[in-house]
C-alpha cells in the first residue's frame, strides 16, 4: 500500500522534447531501482545518444544497477559524450565505486563526477583503483561530500595514489576526517601530484584548527596552486579562537597569493609560447636560410639546450619544468600540425593550461 501511494506522488519518466532533453538525461528522484530501474535508465540513455549530463541522484539504485549502467556505457554506449554524472545518494558501496572506476578510466569526456551521500567505505583496493582511474581520466571536479564512512584511513590510501593532472576541484566535506588526516593532506598538497588542483573543500570535518594551522603553515611554503580552500566547521573542543582566526586569515592570504601567481604564470606561459614558436620552429624555406647574410646571427645552428637556456631570460615566474614544457610545446609536432589552425581562444587557453601549467 505504501509503495502504491509513493508511486502516485513520484513523477514517472516522460518524453521531453526541449533542447535540454537532447543532451540531459534527468531522472533525479524517480524512485528507480532493480531491473525496472535499469530498463528505464537505459531506454532514456539510448534515446539521448548525445547526452552530456546524466543525473540519477536520489534513486536507490544500488551496486547491481550501477553495474548494468556502466556495462552499457563502456560497451554499446561508449560513444556517448557524458561530461557530468550525478550519482548522489544512490546507495553505492565499495563494489559500486570499483565498477564506476572502470568507466572513469575509460571515458575521454567525463569531467564532473558527483558521489555524495553514499555507503562507500573505501577499502585499500577500492581506494587505489579509484585513484588510478582518476589519474588516467579527464575528471576536473570530484565531489565525495557527506560520505562519513570513508574517514581518515580512506583519505590516506586515496591521496597516496592520487596524481590526476586534470583534477581541479576536490570536495571532501563531511567525510568524518580527524586530525589524523593532516599528515596525508600535507604530503599530498605539497607534492608535485597536487600541481593541477585549484579548489579543495574540507568543511564539516573534525580536523581541528590546531591541525589546520599546521597544514596552512606547510602550504604557505610548499603550495602555489591552491586558490580556494574551505575549512568551515572543523573546530574541536579545546581549540583556541585566536588559532582559528589566524588560520582563516592565513588561508585567505594563501589563496590570494596563489591566484596572483597562477595568473602571472599563465600570462608568461602564453608569451613564452608565442616567442618560442617563432624562434624554435625550423624554417622549411631553404631559400630564406641560404639568403642569410654573413652578419646574421646563426640561431638555428645553436644546440637545443642553449636555445632553451636563452629563452629562460624571457620570463621571471615560470619554473624550470614549466619552461621546458613550454619550449617542447612550441617546437613540437602537435603545435605545428594543429595549434596554428585553431582560432577559438578558449581552445588555445585550454591547450596552454593542459600542456604547460
């Protein structure tokens, strides 16, 4: 009787002929589960071959339904360009996350993954597998908020293996983290594996402001990429109000400094790319080369290492590694074959941020 009354209230999937329906599969809170749920979801996905967003949040899907969806998306539906997947509150456990990892690793389009409020514990194998999948993916935003079963052990295992170059936004609020997670956070956030991360949310945990103060101190000298870090509601009994205020101010200064630094790096990287493209690319016109006068400086005869060293004087912010990547990008075949033909400034900036930054 209760199920019957619920079915009267809950909306049923129905055709939507709007423009959004051509790219969005929105089945949020439809009460989908079991075999019937799989059929409804797969039919909707099959009718939306150009889907960029799949929203299945707040459905009691469970691991078996997730397995069927992933099997389709990794098989017959592998060409569907899904950029965002919402699996919030879907009853997913470790088995489901392990299965999802397969799709995350295989997809070349997925950029945003939402896994809030599930039953994930995060065993050693699952944490390593999920981190490895992210490392080989193009996911830019990962939301694990409100998975309190994860706790410190998962975070330590997860960050130990995480090295995802495309990941920009990581949300770990309300995971049941304590001060025991501070060493793992410090090690990750001050390592090269974190160079792409820009935004980190750690709200509603129990990290304590004493622990966060130690973390912030390490970040001030060991991190230049985090531009937004939220740590609200992390106080523990015995925390000093002055420490909390000092930590909050220091995090604000850290974010502001890093934002300025990243903007300068991006500006100088673009400038270096423009100059490097001019002076590093070999000139294919033999006539021009032979017409050089004896007084012309023989730049092309210099060793590549010397050219790169000379170009270092064209900027003041880029690190040696960033400078080398910029020179390789300017002289590489990728640039000569396709970059010069691109007109969209957005595509150029994306290439710069990916290849150089």
